[in-house]
C-alpha cells in the first residue's frame, strides 16, 4: 500500500505542459510564487534549511514548503543534503540548473522594484541595480563553489 501511495505522489509532482510555448512551459513550473521565492531565498539570502525558509517574510505554510522543495528537487533545480552542522537536518542547495535561474530572479526583483513605494529598496537592491552583471556573476560563482564543496565532503 505504501508503494502505491509513493507512486501516486510522484505522479502528482509531474509537470503537465499546456503547450509547446517556452514561456508557458516555464510558467507551468514557476507559475506559483513559492517555487521562485525558495530559489530566491537560496540564491540571494543564503537560506538552506527548512526552518530558514519557514522564517521568510512571506510565511509559507509547512505543507506548501514541503511540496515545493520536493518539486524543485525532483525537477533538478535544488539538491538535498544531510546538514553539515546537524545530521538530523537537511540543507538545500541550488544545482547548476537552479543556478541558471539567478539572472531571471534578479531581473524579476529589479522589475518588482518599480511596483514598490519609493524608499523600500535595500542595500542589496541598490547593489544589483548599480552593477547587475557583476552581481549575477558573484552569486553564480558562490553557488558553484557550494556545489563543489558538497561534492568534496
């Protein structure tokens, strides 16, 4: 009975594409805010644990967080590793596929600054606005090093 439940659960995680349009296919996966916010938290804010994601300002529900982490892992955007500090916890890291999302996340953030009241920008936003390309390179290199470190553990 447990095997049947597991198979059903895995089938529910599959992405069903509505068309062959690349934008539509992307939205089929990232159309919900939670997946992008998890990618943002890992890529930009160095959050790597379940508890850190729960403490984000958006206050994701535990069932949604678990579902999105599984979805992101099953689709190759993040990888799950036994915690280095505490073996009973897991760390989530971007994969190369997840790292490839960094420029998109940065662009969406910069676009979103147009929707916020003036004065709410952080130092981080001002930094990426003033030197977007270098910010993306630094973020990419940082996450590639994390992948290498985990591979050498």
